[in-house]
C-alpha cells in the first residue's frame, strides 16, 4: 500500500512555500544566538556568567539558568537546539514573564507547546501574538484547533479567515477545516461545498473524496459515502493506506455489507509486509456489525484525520519536520486515541535521536489496538539502537507468548542472541523462524543470510555456504549477499574466480559501499596487487573508520608497499575498535605489531572474463593487470 500523499509533490511545494514563508524563523530564529552550539569542557560543563549546562555520561543534559533574562534565554535556546522541547518551553516562559510582548519568544512557546500536544496552553500564547502583533503566522491556526476541540465551530471559521490570503491555507488546509466545522453543525450542504475551494490536483481530489466520504458517513448519508469510498477503491487503489482501508472497511461492515469489506481487504493480502496489519483489519471486519461505532464518529476525529494528512505532507517533503510534528501533534490532541498519529510522532522523535522519548509514546498504544504489534516492534528496535539488548530480549520473549511462531519476532530475537554472541541460540531461533514458513519467499533471504553468518561464528563452514547460497537465490543476488559469500570464499581460498566475480557484481549494484570496497581491496591484496588494494581499502576506511576488519586489512596493504609506520598505526587502531572486533584474530594482529611481519598467500585467477572485469575497475592511475 502506498501513502495517500504519495505523489503530492506540487502540493508539498505549495504548502512549503506559502506556510514556511509566513512562518519564517519560528523554530530556528534569525538572531545571532542561532549559531550557539554548546561546547563542553573536560568536566562536562558549558558555562556563561548567567547560565550553565551539565552533560552527564549517559547523554542527559541539565540546564541551570539564572533568573536573568539572558540566562533563561540561553537555557531555552540550548534546550531548543537539542530538541529538548519541554525544558525549552519552560525557560522561554521565564523570558516572556520578563519581556511580556516579545513576539519571537511568544512564537517559540506556542509552537513548542503545540508540538508537545498541549494545545490548550499553546492557544493562549497564540492569542497573545494575535493581540500584540501585526504579523501573525501560525497563531490563528493554533487558536482555531483549540476552538474546534471546544466545538465552537462558527468561531473556528472566523479564526482561520486571516489565513485565506495564503494559497496553501486557502486551497488545502482551510477548506478541510471549514468542511468539518460545518459537519459539526450538521450542515451537509456547506460542508461538502467547502471542498470546492480545494486545489484540483489529482492527489488533492483523492484526499477531498476521502474526507467527503467520512463527512457523509458522519451525517448519516450512507449512499453518498459509499459513492466516495467506492470511487477511491476503483480509481485510486494505489492511494489506499492502512488507515484508509480501516475506515472504509469499517463503513461497509456497519452498512451491512461485510462481503464488500472482505473483498476490499483481500485486494491487499499479497503485501506480506503488512500481514499483521491486514490480519487486524480482517479481525475487525469479523467482529464488527451494523451496530458498531464508526471510527470517525465526531468532527474532532474527522479534523484530526485532516491535520494528520497535512503533517504527512510535511514529513514526506522532508522540508520541515517541526511542522510535521506540529500538525500531527494537533491531530493527536483532537483524537487522543489516534494511535497512528502517536506512531508518527514517535518516528519524528527517533529521527532526532530521542529513542527513549519515542518509546514512551509507543508504550501508550494499548494491546487492543491494531497498531500495538508495530509499536512493540519499534520499541524493540529502539532498545537495540540503545544497545539495551537485555530489555529487547525480555520484550520479545513476552511478545512471543501472544504471537507464538511469529517469523519476524523469532528472527528479531535471533538477531539479539547473535549480538550477545550466542550463535548456538541464534541458530535455533533462525531455524524455528524458517519452520514457520511453509514456503521460503523473497522475504526469507535475510534469515538465511544471518543464519549463515551465525554458522560461520561456530566454524560450521559447510552450513555457512549452504545458507548463504540459499540467501543469494531468494534475494535475486542481493549485493550484500554477493559480497558476503564472495568474501567468505576468498578468505577460505575456495572458488576464487567465482568469489571475485561475486564481489565485482556486488560493486556494480552498490558503487560506494565500505564493506564491498573492503572486499575489493582484499581481492587485490590476495592477488598481490598492493597499490590497488590500498586504493580501495583507503576508501573503505574513509567511509567507515570505526571498523576493525577494514583497519586490519589496510595495515596489511600498507606494510607491503613500504608504509610500515602507517601499517602499525592501522593494526593498533584495529585492536581498539569495536565494530566487527570479533571478526579479527587479535593475537595475529598483535603478532604483526610485535614482529613487523605480514604473510600473504598469493592467489591466481584463471577465468579470463573475471580478469577482464577486474582490470576494467577504476583504480586511479595504477595500470597493473590482474595475473
């Protein structure tokens, strides 16, 4: 399924140009202090006469601002730059208490509070800007959302009127707000007429059709709602997201046409990546009846859908994630049970490296929600990112009690056991994951790939080759598998011509990849062509200076071309690095450092086509031919 906003490039540009132009500097400011970045001393402090921060070893930051205006402002700016929005808002409030009409700080506060979902407080600051400033940007929108939540629909339309002089609001945002405000007043004619003001781009037409259908449904006009939803399914099936599918199938079941709901859901069952979500939709179809409530049963929930759609526009444009968070948080404010909005907000936090904060949002999603499983997977993913493997393992084992024999959970748990250097346990879990599949498919290759890597750790090389070969077949010669299997053959002096061809083919697909460049460098090293080896290994090291294997290989190549001091440095570096540290023979590396001696068993290629392709690679000015 593809996003309902998949092709909305024009709409994105329209919103970005108009809204961001009027909202210039709300998030980042244009004053000199925008260049402030905290630089901490050896004790973990960054200080000014009025303000200091303390950075703790676990990455947390504490702010200590004096009661001076400047101290509080500095604390707010540093917190803001670090995306610590709660602290930023509190310090900005201190500034505003002393400088009551400061328009920049007023905007900072109401935008931050809105992004945090606190629209009630945000609206008060937005109203202050409207009252005190001739130039207003988002303030009317914030006030309107708060009034909408209070069901003051007539005032909502007054609130947004000043924004109609901007194309993005006039042709996309305001019409949807007007439509749902009239729906709140049970005025079907004016609600539907509001969509006539919307941009007539094809994707906007689909969006309008979806919201028309929901409004007709809310107002009890089932026939018109069915016409809208049917048109989307027939004419724009590629625009149907999980959320759209959920709402439309819910409509047909409530309308007494369960068969239609099942047929619609069945169209998307070939998408195995959404199998859990589709299972949840099918469960809902089976459980619902004509007396079941609509998913969108209030105007507030309807506008929440619209604001979420707008936030999604900003997200896919990758132009202003702060605006995406603002609109999606507003959607969550209007519909506190909107789990998809919570997931989107958590994703934004993840993009800013705030994994613990994201997990707090995921944890709010209840077990009876269709988004629960995805939320739990995301929590596990973030725990892995934080290297909290123990917590991730515990959560996975708990989930497996509710979702026994789930391929993805078993595979994820196996990945963790592999990270914890428990290859035997990982192998059992990977095998169990494969047993849950009646027939291996294109998504099975990654399990075979990691299973092969696990067998290599316990030196069962026949099994390693068997699994990697299967992964290569199922993945349609994925470049990562090509490179891994080719390198496996190379280091085991097996199938050398085939190994080199695999690595060359991997490089053709991924022209600039550190692991593939390392493999190419090692090919030339094993062939005794050390200048060429250095050419690729230096590039691999530049791409990934934290990898122990690459540093070890580069040290070997340096030694053979006479750069022996640099060789020793690279070997010492390899011993200090953590990435792939288990892949190097630490005793052998130390021996090279102590004795200053490297051995290389030169290999020979026999296939003229492989030699030709290898010679055709770009290796700078070196024209040495493969032997």
